[in-house]
C-alpha cells in the first residue's frame, strides 16, 4: 500500500480542482490546502480568479484547520454565541463559507479553502473536492 503524503494530496486536489471548476461554467477560483496546524501546503490561482480571492482562500482553509470544522460551522457559532472573529485573538480567522476539513486514512486531517464565486458556490466546490478526494485517496 502506498503511503499517502501531502504531495499526493496536493496533486490530487489540484487535478480535482481543474476537473470540477473548469467544467462547471462558473467563475475561476483560488484554492488553498493547509495542514492540521493551518500551514499552507499548496495553493492555486486559476486564470482569471480575482487577486482579492488569494488571501480569502488561504484564510478559509486556515480557519477550517484551526477551528476543526468548516467555516460555515464557525460562522454559525459566531452567530449563535454572539461572538466576533476578533475574540479568538487570531487575525487570520475567516467566517466566510468555503473552508472545509478533509480527513484521510492514516493521515492527519488537512483543510482546504475555495474563493472566487458566491459563498454558497465556493462551499459547494470545496465539498465536491472533498468528496472526490475521499473516493480517490481512501
């Protein structure tokens, strides 16, 4: 059995990104993959993706990793508990949907972030990528 490395996950993620995002007729995106601590493993800016989405994609992935769940869940927690991101004392946190966790066998989890479309479309693409990666890397 092949050991799954961050390099394998990055390559598979980028292949999946282009498979889904290039063929759905929606706007190009930025994509970030981080390790369980939130450190960047790989990043991709598709041709035509706005520059402003670079930091947003990275922040979404970072937040999912640091908070241990999706950025939508984090957003809901902020709302439910009447909190602000700043109260977590981490200026890199982002409560925009589009950051999700990816768990794989015998590997610490990683998180990914997508930005460049509507918030719902960012999250939908991120979840498609997770589903694809589970099917192809598990």
